[in-house]
C-alpha cells in the first residue's frame, strides 16, 4: 500500500465512521503529510516500515524545529491514531508510537464574558433589519445553548422543537444530544425565521433548511459567524476580541457559577469525558477569587 493510499483510507475512516469535522480532518492530514515529508528527507520511503528508532529521530527533529510541547503532543497523537488504525487492519504488526506519551502544558483557562459584558453585547444587536435579527438570534443561540460554532452553522429548522424548548444537535463523533432552547433564543429565532430570514431567502431565491444565513441567503459558514461576532464587538463598547468559542465558555462558566453541577454541564456541552469539562471549575474558582479580592475588606 502506498503512503497516499494509507493516509486517504485513514482520513476516509475518520470522516465516515468517526464523524470528525472538516477542520479535524485537515489537522490529521497535515500531521501525516508532515511526517511523510520527514521520512522522505530521511531516506525512508514507506509509512508501513516505520520503527521505534524512526519515532525517536522524529521526536528529536520536532524539538529541533522549536515546536511547542502542545503541538508536538498533538502531532504524535495523530500519528498514534493512524498507526493504531493500520494495526487494527493488519497492515503492520506493531504501533511504533504506542509507547510515546508526552505531557501537555497545563491548559490555558478558557476566556469568557462576565454577565455585564454579555448584556453589552446584546445591547449592540438591537435593530429590525434582517441581519440585525439574525445577529441577535445567533448571539442568543451561542450563549443560550453553548453550541460549537460548527454546530451552530449547521443548525436546520427541522431540529428546532419550540414546543419542548430544545434543539437536537448532531455533534462531534456523530453523537446526538438535546440542548435547551431558552425563551430569549426561541423568540429571537422565530422573529428572524418569519421576517429577516424569509426576506433574504425570497429576495435571493434561495431554498434550504439551514437556520442561519449570510447576506445573500446562503448557509452561513463558521468563518462567517466569526466575522459577524467581530462586527458585533466593534459596535459594542467592549475593549476585547472575540472568538465564537468564548460564548460556549461563557455558557458553561455562568451555569457553574449559578449552581449547575458538572455532569449536567458535561451533557449540555457534549463532552465525551468529564475531565474536559473540569477546566471550567478552575475558571469559576478564579472568578470567586477575583470577587473576594475586590470586595472583602481584608483581602
């Protein structure tokens, strides 16, 4: 089997059987292609002939290139998964990366908005134009339901259950979950669907089921959502930059700050492991410390 054939087969498996996103696929593809180039420059032609010595030399090469510990850890994880796939399908007899485990640096705490900052954001999306209505609904859904930006971009009208106030989300790894749809978000969506979205769809002659559309009535992309949020920040009085994930972080942080338990937040975020959700407990502790330092006379 050629290198390209092995990589393409693995990537196809990630997309069809594991349900990975396009962005995740691209990261795996990039890591595998980088390793192929390293092997070619080292005189080793085949991915299927790699041994433990090749792995050690590659680790040394990555360190020499001054990659961060997190980047090296991610690259090794990609290769370990690839070789595990080859091993499972009897293309190799041993996974050369199985014994390589690198510790990541401590994860940076997620950035989030305080409640007053969220209020300022919502104040900046007032208006009755079609895109004002869309932006308000977009902000309500991202903050009110904690969706990933890709999940938000792929929302369709058919997954919105107004009667039970829930959204059915098709998330990472082909996993479905229900998330609550708050009354503010529901009202904003209905206004947009019956007014602004209808106008854009009719005006440009579009027919599709996607909820959020761009200025021409086509499905909005994840990059488009990021652009919209940046425009919202510019209109507001906040001196901050924004990433769509910040609203997801804010959703989780505000839930925990107001008494939600960790398991509930895990389910709502669609995290496979509780350890992924636990990073938010550090954020809430930091928030408590900040409040204590600000308000207690003997802090």
